[in-house]
């Protein structure tokens, strides 16, 4: 089939706000960006910034068909860059040798991605090189309650629990038998994330703190603020240098301002949910990523605007509903959810691209009807 399209960058896993912010970042620089996902209608496919879109088979259920579909579209579009944005990165990395040599895929190798995506292994690496981590419990008998139980592989706090006694913990261990798990001390404090991009000698980082999260105790943030936190960024660079990681990633920490204690939680070896905050603050990670991977350099200065705040509108609405249903919403949190002033940007809404927000609403409503869940 002859080439009928113009495409500079092809982005995968585009149903959410992360893909949307990558799309906007690159398209605003004049690049032709195509978006792809399991779904047909979503925030990216309905955005005016998408040059085109298509759907592919579920990569986590049908890996072979997913790869074959990508290969067919790459042959049609001839993009310069294939940009995975989430856990599909692992699958693409595993099949890297099947993709054309001329195609740039700016992600780390499979073995490293697999290792860092495993919370248990990543915590062990951090602990070995002197980055403070929560205490790890090997058995339920040694745990101090409440503690944290999580599967080693997972995202968006979907398999993170806070058992308050041994019976609850033993039930979780039985429920997830056969899976790699991690049982940790429950650290108090606020969620902080360090977004990073490293390519050889180029390394730049910024930190934001979560001011509101979808679930109590941390997890996916719906409101964030850029802060200066050199200690966390030092730890982040230390881990990246130790593993020789090249690409985009985010490291999550807990920080207790009462005690000054810092604890490493995990590394997301991919784009993170707080991407809109870093872009709004002047750290345009997607475009820097594109330049480093295609030109080998990015020479423009990056000046972070401390105090930049962003809000995920739909995420706040989900927070409101879930907290109300569980009778777990404080008056202060209600005021935060209903506040729209003082934000530099919104994760999922731009006045010049309202159809994208409609696409996001459609996607979440469709998933709610099919799965009875507000967390796709």
C-alpha cells in the first residue's frame, strides 16, 4: 500500500490525559502526530491536534496481534518515532527486533524496563545504593500494622492495600498467591514525584507534590504543585545513573514534613500522570524527549516555575463521587475539588480543544458501563 499519510510521531496508549499532553506538546511544535489505543474514541482521538488515529488489539491479552497491527500501521505511516507511553512499552521493547531499523523507539531495553517496573526489585536497588526506603516485611508475622501490601507489578494504586491486622494481610497474601508481592512499612507524609529525562550526559529533573489524590493515603494525583526539592532529585539521578537508565521516567517518594523522613516508593519507567504539571512549569518533557532521540541534543535552557499548579478535572470528579459513596470526604477536600482558581493548566481541558474533553468523558463513561468501575 502506498504512503497516504503524513506522520512524524506515533503515540500508543492514548486513552488518557498523559497521551493527550504528549500529543499537544508535539503537535504545537508543528509535528504531525498520530495516536493509537485499544479504544476508538478517547481524549486523544477526538482532539483537534491528532493528525489521525487508529485502534489496535489489547496488547496485554493478545500480544502478537498488537505487534502485527503496529507493524502494519508503521508501514503505512512511516513515522520517524514510535512513542510508547505506558506499560505497553515492555511489550514493544520485547519485540524491538521486529520493528524497522529506521524507526526510533526511545525507550530502555526490555530487561531494564522489566526490572524497574517491578516494585520489589526497584525497592531493592534503591535500598542497595543508599536511597531511603520503607522497611520491607518478609512475612505477615513480622509486619507492623497498619502496613502496605502491593503487587510488584501494577499501576494507579489498583493493587495497593493497607491491611490493619494480620488476618487482613494473610487474606491478601492468599488472594494474590502466585504473584510477586511486596509488604512494606506504612510511611506517613505527602506524595512527591520527580519527573526525569536522561539521555547520556543530558539529565534534567523537576519535582511536584500531590495536593489531592483519588484515594486516601496516596496514589494517583488529581491536583499537583511544582516545588523545589534538591534531595529527592539527587536520589532520582543516583538511581538513574546506577541503572544507566535512558529515557523518561518518574520516581515517587513519601515525605513527612513533621519528621523530615524521605522514603522511596517506586519508579515508573515511562511517562507519568503528572506530566501536565511539568509541561505547564516550563519543562516540556515530550518535546525534549523527541529532540534527544532524533537529533541527539536539546540545547534550549529549561527554567522551572516553582509554584505551578495543575488540576485533573475528571479525576477530581471521580474523587468526589468515590469519597461521597464511601463517606470519606472532608470539607477541605470538597473545597479543593470544587476550586478552579489558581491553576496554570488543566490536565484534560483546553478551551481551544473541547472535543478532547468530551472524548475523555465518553471513554470513562463507556468503561463505567462495561466494568462498573471509575478506574479504567
